[in-house]
C-alpha cells in the first residue's frame, strides 16, 4: 500500500558526484574571486577604473572584478564647476571605505566624499582639502576636517611663497606629510600635489610640444635676466635678448605679471627642465625692410643708446641702431672717447652715410651739433665759402669732410684737384686737415658739395678782394703778382 501510495511521486534525485564536485569548484572560485576583489579594493589603496555614469551627487566607477565604486560628483568638477571627466573616461582614485558592499572612492578627501580618518589618508597618500586659516611663524595654520594642521612656507608652492597673505582664506588641496600623536601633530604639503600635477603636464606636453611652435603664454614672474611664462602648466624662460628687437634694459619695460602673450619655442631641454621661449620671434624684424626705409643722405633724429671706444650707437627706431663713428664726433678735433662729446640718452640729429640691411649695419654722420650755437657755422656754409675741415671717411667715390659747426660735406672725386688715381685714403688720411670750397648746399636734404679743384683761383680772388679793401679800390695796386707778394710779406710778419 505504501508502495502504491508512493507510486507516481517522483523520487528525490540522487546527487551526481561529478556535479557536486563542479559546484564545489565553482563556489571555491567565486569565493576566491571575491577575496581578490576585496584585496584589491582594501581601504587606503589606490585603484584605476572607468566612469560608468555621473549623477547629480554621485558618479559610479567600474573598478573590475564585478565591483563598482562610487565617488562624489563634485570632486569631478573644476574651479568653474565644469566636469573634468565623461562617461567612459579612465579615472584613478583612492579607496576611502568599503562597507555594506559599497566601495567609496575619492580623488581627494573632501567633506562630500568622506569624513573618514585622516590617518588613513596619511597612509594612502590621499589628497585632502583644507582651508588656510592664518599665517604663523614658518608657515600657515590649515584646518582639515575640524583639526588644525601646519603647512611650512616651503611646502605651500613650487617655488616658495612670494605673497604670504595671498593664501589665507583659500581652500586648497594638500597631502599629509606627517601624522603623529593621534592627529595632534599634522604637517601638510601642497608642493607634492603641485609637483605631481606638473609632471603630468610635462608628460602631456612632451608628446605635443615641438621647437618652433607658437604657443600662448601667461607671464608668471619677472627676473633680472628675463621673464618666466606658463605655457600650459609648465614655465619657460624668455631671456632678455628675446624680449624684443630693440635693447631691453628691464623685463618690466616690456611685460607685466599676468599678461598673456604669444611666444615661439626656441629650445626644449626636458632632462634639465629648461624651456627657452622668444617674444621677439613673433614680431616683425625691422631690419627686413630697413633698406627700403633708410636711404643714404637722409637726415633724422636718433637717441644715443650706448657708447663704445670706437663710436656711439644711435637708435633710429626700436630694433634699428646705427653707428656714429668717433671720427665724426670731434667737430674738427681729435676725440679720445665718444663720452667727451655725447652721452647715453642724448638725442642727436644724424645723416645716413651707409646702409647694409643684410649685415644689419647703418653708418651715421653727425648732421648738426647736439648743442651749442650754430648760427655762425650756418652763415659760413654758403656756396663759395672756403673752410678747413677734417677727413671723416673715404669712399671710392670721394671723401667726407667734417666741417666747422658739425656738418659733413662730400668732396667728390670729380671735384678733387690734381691726380685722383690710386687709393684715395693715401691722399686723404682719416682725421687729416683739408681746405675745401663749398660748391652747393641742398636746403632740402642738407647735402653739402665740396671742391678743391678751383680752390687756388678762389684763394687768389679772396686775397685780391681783401687787399682791395685795405687800399680802398682796384686802382691803387700794380700787378696781381705784387698783390700776392705783399700779402705774403704780411703773413710772414704775423708769423714772426
């Protein structure tokens, strides 16, 4: 009966030994997997995952092994409140806690992320937020989660502190450098965080930045030897010589801290940590068109920028300087050094003597004296006037003569008396005295044409007129030879 009653009722299946072994193996593997996950996400450790979703308050991160972590959404915002990551982006964070099957992560320990033990942040190196409460001896007092901590001046920034009071009241990110006496002695470092961020930026720039690139730069600080500028997280140096085409006495004459400019990358020394930049290379070279803008004979005003034993360098425009040779500074007398005549900063009126745009050289002559009364000299510079000057420069086409009053005239080869073949420099040594006659004065350009060709006849006429003036007329003398003979006797008497 019992058998019949049991008929139709399925008997309990007998476990298959092979199936039992597979189930035990699966359970073991699953337990082992969980252990590995737990081991990987232990508190104070650092993990890398992928952002799965971002909500208003929390973001979820896949950290592998069927494990998911959560991170406060506000940690993923920049200073302007803009997201720093998107869904699918990789992210590296610290494990703050693992409780109730939930792994809480943090990029930096904040009130929104966790208020877990500061000791755990110290062990893991987890960055923490703190408010700089006040300045104290040797550094700053910083409040972190209700506790007082200390940050030395040397650890507040990458290159020390230039404005100590500027940090007070700011909320900044630190790393705990020392944690002693149960949290009663906490020493912080912001510099460690900045150095790590800088290294990341350097690594990124090494992949994209090249010599010759034009990049935006923000001036960070000025130095006696140039200006430092930030080009995307790292600083480069703009040397004084690269601040402009003209001579720059101080970087502050060209740039100001905080100013944004475009620069050219001149050199990248990643190993030495040095980046050289140029502001000058982004500007037009004034010498490129100097040949078109400066013509020989043109008269203009310039400023004496510096003196050298051989002459004065005169700035005609920013980036363009000409040389006023010492031989043209003496006004007829020999000068040992340009400082005897001119000084730095003085304005002079000069004439362009020569232009070599390719060689970046312009030769100058003193057109007018920098000071003093020139009316007397101007009156003498009339056609027919006979003057004695000093040879200033010799060219293949003639000799430039420095005349009394500071002006320079040209004695062209066609106006030279006697034989003009051979080297003119032997006939007219530089600095030697020469008597010339003014042939023409161009009022527009100021050019003065000189001659020695008819000087002898002109001198005879001058002496004749002088003698006539003494005797009261032409009829009181005999021959012209007698006139010159008498004039010679008078000259001899004067010399005795």
